[in-house]
């Protein structure tokens, strides 16, 4: 990626964070790199804290958490 493309990707990530700073569950959102691109995801899904039961319930309630594609892998390559 060129410096201009890097800057544009950074701007898109920052814009997405400003647009949706919190998940519907109230936890903060965080950009996460995956094979298919860069996603804005609920931090309770990526970094569940608490007891095993809390982590298990967080996994089960995955559909109740926000997740938004910021940059597709093809666009990032």
C-alpha cells in the first residue's frame, strides 16, 4: 500500500470508530484485522473478561453484538 492508501485506510477506521463507538450491549468497539478485511467489533467478543460462564454467554449471544466491515481484504491488498 502507498502512503496515501494507508492514510485513507486510517481515516476510514477512525471514521468508523467515531460513527459507532459502542456496541448495542454497551461495550466499546475496536478495529480487528481478519482474513476478509478490517472489522469494527464489540470488544466483549474479542476480549471477553470475567468468569468462564460470562465468556461462554458472550460467545452464545454473538448475534446481539455489533460487527461492521470497515475495509474489505481486496481493498486492503
